[in-house]
C-alpha cells in the first residue's frame, strides 16, 4: 500500500485530445520534483491492448520501451525525459492489463465465487494499481494522466476510481483538467464555452476539478479567467494559462511563472521543501529554441509517415527529441526533413539526399520501403554523408554493405524473405517458436541489455567506457555465419553482447567514412534534455562539419 498521506494528482483532458495532457503531467512532475518531493508519473491508456507493443505507430505514435522491457505509450518517454530518470512497469496501465488481472483472478476463484462486475471489482483493481505504483516508487506524490477526454466511455472507470479515492481521502487528491479554448478565425475571440461544457461533463461523474490548465493559441486574459472561475467553480488563481509555445520544454517554465507548483502544494497541504531550481532547464529550453544557432540539416528516411495528407512525426518522437538534445548541447539547431523511403522505390532520385548534412534511418518492421532505405544507406556510404542507423537501420546498413562491398549479392533479411539465399539478418532462434505459435505481444527482445565496446572505435570514444546498457525492441539479429566475411570486407562490429554472440553496433572506421554507424538497440530511448545521448551527439558533430550540396 502507498504511504499514509500519499498525495495524488489526476490529470484529465477536456474538449479535445492532443492538446498537451502528457506535457502538462510531465511539467507538473518536474516542478514538484524540483521543490523537493519524490514524484512518480503514471500513464493510463484506456485501450484494451495489454500494452502498446501491438499498436500501429501511424495511429498511436511510437512505442516507448522501458528499461524493464514493457512497451508503453509515447507519453512515458516524455515523463522520463522531464524527470531525468527511468520509470517502472508500475507506472503504466491499460484497460487490457486491468481486465486481464481481474479475469485471471476470477478464473483462480480469487473472488470467492462472487459475481465479478465492473463496479466494484474492476474499479478496485484500478485503485490497487494506483496505490501499488506509489508504494513501489516510494514517492510522496503520484501524478496520474488518464488518457482520452472527459466523456469518453472507455476511461469512465478510471475516473470513477479516482473519484472514490478523492471521496476517501479528500485532502490528498487533486483533479486537473487540461482544456482547450479555441479562437475561431471568423470571430477572433477566445471562447470559454467548450471548457465550461467539459467541466460540466466532469461534474456528471461526481468530480470537481481543482485546477484548469487553459490551453489556447494566445495567453488567456483576466476576463476569461474570471468567467471560467465563476462558471466552473474553480478558484481564479487555479486557472493556469498555457498558450502555444515554441517547444514543449518551455511548459514547466510557464507553469512555474504561473505559480502552479506553489498552488498545488498549498492545495495538498504541503510546504515547499526547497526552492525550485530550473536554471539548467531554462538554459536548455533557450538553447533548443535558439533560432540564431547555426543549422545542421538532417534527413530522416523512414516509412511510418502515411496518415492521409499529413506527416506523422510522432512515430519517431524519441528520435526527434534525441536530435534536438544533442543539437542544443553543440550550440546547433537541427533542421529535420522527413523523407518517405517508399518514394525512392517509386523512382524519385536518391541523389536528393546530397543536400543534407546527415541521414538517419530509424527503426521499423516489415517489407514496405526497405529497398528505398537501402538505396539511401548506399548513397550515404558512397558520398560520405554522416549516417546513423537505428535497429532496422543498422540491419539494413549491414545488408547494404554485404551486397555492395562484401560481395554477398543476395544478402537479405529473413524478416522479408524467409527463403533468402544469404540471410545476413535472421530471426533469433528463441523467437521462431513465438512466431510459429502466433505469440507476438511482448515476446521480442525487449528492454535493457549490456554491450561490450571495442577499443579504438567511434562507439568506444563516444561512450568513454567499455560496458554500456541500452534498450532493445527486435526479433532479428545479424547472422553469425556472415560476420567474418563482412568484417573482412571492412565493416567493424564495435559493440557486441558480453559473450560476443550478438552484434550490437556496426561502424566504418573514421579513415573510411566520417561517421557511418548503426545500433541494434534504440539509443534514442535513453536521450534526456540535460543528458543527451553520446551517439547522437557524435553523429551531429560529424554532420555539422559535412558540407551539403544544397
């Protein structure tokens, strides 16, 4: 059980989704942490998926993998980046997890033959998980984001669990609603009615918000604060203006100026343990938004961009943020361009990549677009453009090198061509049984694994240590049968599993290429605003000095 007097802050959405609940939750966590409190952040995903691993990235965004290996929502990445620490499996839950636990318990007669119902049994399992997360983390305050918006059928039980917790411990629980205030173009006036309606919807659950975070294009004025306060029964000083900002990293600074942390501590009957120090965060936020900083142009060649007429950058969110962090550290500003690898297969000239200073091929699965990625990798290698390959991006880098340098003309991956003549990339032996049995969820090589780095390599110089630990999410590996032939042709496997069996990093020597490196793991998952990832930093250093053919 959570400690007596443990505090809970529930963050809910109003009016529409996608306006910043995750950023608000992350920012609240950072502010309270800076004030001296141990904080844990929890994401509630109302989906019936047991985890995020089987969700389509073009619909849901990237899958963020925790150190433990749990596949989670991308908001968990923001939580880790803002708090600058690893989160635990207890900090994430889905409807699928909750229902699975309840059903498993019922099958084992854990309810003693009672009729199992949503109320109280599912609700009580949700409450148990809230308390278990607090107890596991040993925190003072839990900030819990409930996905979706007020009025969504699927998150009603989570709100009900939070309501009961508030009823039982009124001094220990706060509700925050992040609500959007539109300014219709034809009117030119900020409208509060949608937020009033969202609050009334929340009231219908038996919940009264303690704070309203007012998301809007421009800062909310005093007149509208007064109107919302009266209409929604929320103190005026608990209505926090959250206008559009250049980057999400300004949000904690804005909230701090609005005294959100102070007001929350007062509402929770807590005193400030120490003066919040956001100096380092402010320096970072200024650096990441510095429009005067010299640009470094980066092309991300991927395939998860297809969503109607829009580009879904959320599919590669952690990669984008990792680039920003390292660019800010180097006093640069990354100019990122999305390139759909399928277009190279359809005849678009790959030579267009010559105008960029660096190329990244991120992770992915399946056949679509991979020959376009291989063309991009070949162009980067032959034209000495700094290249960083992530997971699939490393596997395809090895396949490209095997085909065009090592003389293995039919090099391929059995993920795409099961009967490949030269399976340079092959499925891990223990994964064959999972796939044959149809066990796809949570069965990949997931989470943190150690790797040994060779002396005299780019990777070793970047990390400045021999043993590292990075997070994985894949089923396929470089086939040991081809490693000797490929290394004899000049490719260096600079990072391996401690037993030397699994290839974790591949690179070309600096004498051959300024920066050509791929990782089997996902380094972007451990990049933090105040602690950029060394491989991204080294990649951007090389890119910054490369002359593009603009």
